[in-house]
């Protein structure tokens, strides 16, 4: 039986206009947008690069402290990992590509 909840993989390739119409939480939407930015940067990104990439894509300035807290929660959910030896650099995990659902 397929998962009735929206997953990250369900959102891949959808136009922003359609995603805006979906009833997904702000937190899930931000996680998805962060993962999209990371994928566009070969799956690895620093906080600084993420803030710049997010702005270029969405014309919105994110608060660095809120992004840092969000990235921490995403690490706890095993969606991303903190890169060894490089402070503030994160990489995608397999789960980030398929396992995140909007709960």
C-alpha cells in the first residue's frame, strides 16, 4: 500500500505554483526547499551558500539562526548530516530523497 502522505519525492519536479496550492506545513515546505537548494548544489551546502541560494530562488531572506535550528532538526531526523571537519556544511542522506513526510 502506498503512503497517503505527501513525501519529498512526490514534490520533485512540480512547479512552484502547484506546490503553493498543496496543504503542507510551513516546516515541511522549508525542509523541502532546503533539500532542493542542496540538490542544486550537488547535495552538499554551507549555511552561507544555502542562504544565498534560497534568496536567489525564492526572493526571501531567511533568518540565519532559524535556518541553523532547522538544519539541526533535519540532522536529528536523519534527512541531512553535518560534514566532518567543516563547520556549517551539510550533506543530503538517502532519507532526504524519499523518507520525509508531512506529519
